């Protein structure tokens, strides 16, 4: 995973997150751990019963089940393949066509649950605060929080 700096139409930078590779059944590592954490928030939205205790960095049957449920329950057109791919870079968040990326949808859902607003409704400063705050949100598992903090080293947004 890595921090991704996006530019708005007025060239103001804002912080976003991305994974480094496509992940799916049998995958493991920090990208999986981060996706699992975001899937917990998706699960809360749709009452799927996926819990923080299941964020272990190993993509097994429960993670696959929640991804399949996400693919079925999103209003956005996504590829229903059971995998989560990185957001292509460069990336412009505020176009509807970009909502076909599951990782973007998961970040949007996290932000909406954290603030009550979608990313496009928030100032750059507020989005940056939400993205920087994930490791310290009170729920982020310690191993993921440490990895996110490492990824933020040297990021000046």
C-alpha cells in the first residue's frame, strides 16, 4: 500500500490511499490487511457481520464472501471477479467512471462513515485529515496502523 497524492481541478493536493497490486483469494500482506479493514466498514453499512478480529492480512473464505457481497450491493458498476485491484494512477476521484474501482469505493465508504459526507463534499483539508487519521481512528489494528504510518513518512499533504 502507499499514499497517493491527487490533484484537484484547482491543483490543490490531497491525500488518498492505494494498494500496490491486485489482491484476491490466497493473497496476503499489508494490501490485504488494509482492504480487509475497509471491508469491515462496508460490512457495518450492510450488516454483513465481518469484524475487526478478522483483519489478519490473509484473504480467505470470509474475505471472499464480503467482497462478493460488496460487488452485489454497490450502486456502482464494478467488475464482479472477487478481486480488488489498485486504483490506476494518475487518478481523478470525482468522475463517475472511476467508481468502478472497488478500493476507491471502500475509501469513499470509510470517509462517509467517519464524517457523514462523501469525499466530494469535503474540503481537501478534511479529506487529508480523514486519510491521515485512519491509523489513529481507535479501531485500526496495530499492525495496519504501523504500516500506514510508515507509508506516510515523507508525505507532505
